[in-house]
């Protein structure tokens, strides 16, 4: 007997929905992003860039902004992939209205309005705060190395630059000489009015590369000279301070060298990126920073730095939280990369209850607190006479604070908050390399990535329906 199957209506004509927004359910993320961009975000700075009526009418900036934000939510960052999705996926069609922009249009829009798109981070953050997703009871700070849009193999050390430049210039000289000899020979064969005197293109390329290496070498020398001057000034100020305090002058330090270290490197693809130590070895990267609120893992501050060390970012990130939301967090935590006397003093001056790791954590042994070294025992033959104990440093005081807090201390949040956020950005949404080059463009791109993270938290923080309900109660239009 034959089996009856459901009718396959692949060739039947059909009527499309009345509006493209009906392509997806009203609770779909695409509908949420579109409604939020249209009704809640202030895009006046982007719209102000369009004043002339000349030429072909451009795509609507509100639509392009919603398209970029939704594409980032889906983990699609390349303009060609976004353009392809606009032609193949109904959720993207519901945003562009069946009028898909070309990939070049998407790329140009992002580059043209990159700084304005960067400013959307604060707007979305304030919407999260209004929806009750930000409390600033505790903020955890962490950094992660994200690959630059450049290969580390395109970098060259200062010590190698001089030798390589001379090699290339010698090659150029050799081929120029060969070219002149060939010209003379051809003049004898064809006459002086005949063609054949052009040098190969790759000879000029070598000349250009030698010039580029010389320019990079000059930049390293200028940076080293500026660093030496700054260090000499700091040493002089420290010596003046010692004299003012009546202390004996210290041992004079060796004068800083104005010459770059032979291992100092400059990348030719993205000169502003740096070689940094990552989990998988050394990479050409930037150091991306985030401050995460404990309530719903909302990013309340973000930045990108060229420095591989995290220690200089603690206070700027805390100040960025206050600049974004108008108030400081009550508590802050961070791993040992942020621990220093200056950082702990800065947190103390700002009235923030800090929990900063003082060293790499290890398993507790014989009653020791996690991450603490055993106390040193008195040496044999030491004097029993009472001596005045030196005042503990802030780092030592922090060590004791963490030790006395035990496992219930907010200290544990230094990993529980930011690590999942980096996981969601890198693994779930696949953002492992910047598209832009240059630190300012990279900062704007990172702000856009963090904006999308907060936008997804606003939509999915505790389930899509609950987040939408919270947003409606807070007065947000999420149609």
C-alpha cells in the first residue's frame, strides 16, 4: 500500500506578508533590535552627516545602524557576510525591507560613522540601567588579548631593521646596475629611441620596502628617545622629593638609553598593534578591557590599550564607570595583574571596597587561604627583644583582607563575572580578531562589540519575554 505524505508546496504560488516585519515573530531578536534602534537610540549625530540632496539617495542610517547591530548580535562581522545574509535570511530581510545594501555600502557606512557608533555604548548601557540590569553593587575588571588585523610575521625587530634595510638597498643597487647594463646593451641592439629601458616592478617594490623599514626604524628611535626623556624626568623628580623629605640621596641610576632595544618591534600592517603574550603564545594583538556589573553581567565600561600589562587600567576603568553612569561602584574586584600600591591607593581614595588578587591562586594547604603563601617563621638565633613592626603595605593589607574573607568573600567574583563575558564575545559570537587597524578605530570597534553584548543582555538577560517585560515596564518601546 502507498504512504500518504504531507503536501509539498514548493511550486505553489503564495502571498507574502503585508509588511516585511511580519517575516519574523514579534518576539524575535531582530524585531527587538529594530524597535530599540528606531524608538530609543539617539542617532542625531549620524543623521547630521547627510545634508546634501545631490546624488543617489543613500540607505536610511537608522536601517543601516539596526542592520550592523543585529549582524553583530548574530556573530556576523564581515561586510560581505552581512550583505549575503540580507539576501538569504528572512530575519535580515525584515530589517532591510527586501532592499539589501551592497557589501561596500555596509563597509563604508561602518567606517564613516565608526566614532558615532562607538557612542551608542553609553546609550544602551543607560537603557540596561533603566531596565534594572545594572546595580553597581560589585564590578569586576579584566582584560583579554584580541588579535589585531595584522600578522606577527609582518613585524621586524629594531636590531634586524638596519641589516635588512641594507640588504634590500644592496639588492636595489645591484639591479639598478644590471638595468643600466641591460639598457646599454639594448641601445646597441635597438637604438636609443626604442623602448626596453624599464626596470622590473619588483625592484621598485624593494626600494619601497626599504623606505618603509627606515621609517619604522625612525619611529622606534623617536619612541625610545621620548621614553628615555620621560624616565630621566621621573628619576629627577624622585630625587628632588627625597631631598625635600630630608632623606639621603639614593644610588644614582644608570641614565636611560635613548636608543631602542634591539628586540623592540614594529608591525608594518598595523604599526599601532603590539606583540603580546597570550594563552597560545605570542600574538599580534591589542589588550581589550571590560568592567562587568554583578547584577546581569552588563559591561559598564570598556577600552582598548596597546600595553600588554593590565596594571595601568584599573583606575581608568573605575573612572570610566563613573563617567558612563554618574556614580561609582560600591565594590570592585580584579585579578593579580591589576594589583599595585598605586591602584589600591586610588581605589581607597575613591571609597571603593576593593578585592584585588595579590598573586596567582593556588589550592589551600594546611589551613592557608587560597592564593596565600605560608607565613615566614623566625630564623634561629634571632633576638627576642621587642621591635617595632613596619607598617603593612596596602598589598599586604589586601592579602590579609582576602585571607580573612574566606570563600564567601566577593573576591571570587573577579573571575565569575568577566570570564563568561569574554567567552560569550569570543566563543559564542566568534569575535576573535579586530577588523579595523589603528588603536582609535579598534577602540571604536570594541565599543560596538560591547554595545551588542549589552543589547543582547537587555533582550535575553533572564529570558527574552522577561527582559521585554522589564523594558516595557521601564518605559522602553520594543515593538
